[in-house]
């Protein structure tokens, strides 16, 4: 055998070996088929019950997964409680008190621990719950890659440089999502998660009362919509619990009314309405508004992609017994 062919054979051998090793440590559909066969159905049952009690739970769980994946990757760090010596992600201003759904993840974890102790990670539970939330709120079902393990660190300080605030413009949004591996089109697609859920008034009232030196109200807001928001969020209110629907017509249904609202200048956050300021993102908004099924398919694909951000697999990380605390 010539040295050239031998070299090619060796390269092929090592490539195959590395590929096989990589496959073993990566995520896969049906990861728990042998170790905890009912894992996904158990999570779905808990999520279905939660949404039946409170239709807003779906939006909370999707947002919880997003906020987990964008900080340290999809490894459950957003679920960890703060300690006397550390302020965790969930208590950062971007997450507290608006982030919700923790008790639903706790309930699913308790059921899974009773069924197959120490097998299913909190990070995977969160990914399953987000998928089920989208499906059960009028979206579509999709396969979730699993096999994530849980991280051991959660720092509130890391939310500032990783989570996009509602004040971002298109360029800032594009950069932040690009840092996580997303295209601009995928950024617009994932922004559609704002079609369900609610927002606290403090996240957008500057658009109503203190937008700029020349305009107290954001001129990009539809005047009638702005008037209704002012009724719900009075100027000078100190009530931290005041909130409004992200999308008023169908706030519990995953549909394309979010995009239709943006076209009508009824985007709640400035980061939502900003999608019309760029020709490319404006085209995506119009395209999504015209095709509910198309958007749902793109959203599902983007969620699968998001679920793979900086995951811990194999022997890295741990499987928590309680999603709120690391194993001692």
C-alpha cells in the first residue's frame, strides 16, 4: 500500500472514531427511550395540567427555556436559586419578578424522580416543557433532542451581556442573536414567541411617557394602541404587578398576530416594532404575518437549534435531584 493511501486510510479512521465519540456525547431524539421511557409524556402531562389551570403558563415556560439557553447555554442554570453568597440568574433584573414557570419544572422533576431517580436532567425537562407549551398553545409538535446535563453555576451578572433587553434596535438584536449562532431571519422567527404571554408595564412605559427629548410618546406607536396602554399602565404608578398582554387579540394562542400587530404599529416592545426599521427584517415580518403554518415550522426549527446552545453532555455537568440546587 502506498504511503498516500495509508495516510488517507488513517485520516478516515480517525475521522470515523472522532465522529463516533462525538455522537455518543451529543444530543439525540429519544434519549430516554431505555433509561426513562415515559420521561417526555410525564413532562407533557404536567405542562398540560399547568396550562389548563393558567393559560399564561405556556409563555412562561417558553421564555424560561430561552433565558436558560442564552446564558451559559441550555444547562438549567436559570433554575438554580440564589444562595447567601451568590445572586443567581433568576434574581437578575431581566428575570425577576417576570420570569415564571419554576414550580411547573419542579413538579415535573418530582414526578420523574419518582419514576426514574437521577436520570432526567432539569435542562432536558425545560426543553421538553417549552416544546409542549408551544404545541399546546396552538403551535405544532416537534422532536426535541435530549441528553443535556445540568450546570453547577448561575450568576445574575451574566444576564446583562447575554439577554437582549426590550429596548434593543435591529442591529443590536442581530448581533446578540448572532453571538448565539442565529441568523437574522431566525431572530425574527424567535421574536414571534412574543405572540403569547404578558409584560410588566415597566418594560415599555418609557415609550408612553418618556421616549425622547422631543417626543414623550414613541411616534412609531399606533395612537389608539398607546391610549389603551396608558389606561393599563398609568403614569407614575408604583404598582410592580401591572401588566398587559404581549399581543391583545389572542394572548394565549401561538399564532402570527404578533407580526400583524407590528405591521399595524402595535408592537409592545420597541425591540418588536424595530423589526420594521430594517428592510430585511421587515420582509420577514410581512412573510410570517402571511403564513401561520410557515412561521410555526420555522419557529420549531429555531427552537431545536436554540436547544443545542453550549450544552453539557456525556460526563460533564450533573443530573440534579432538585432543579433549584446543585448536588452537594
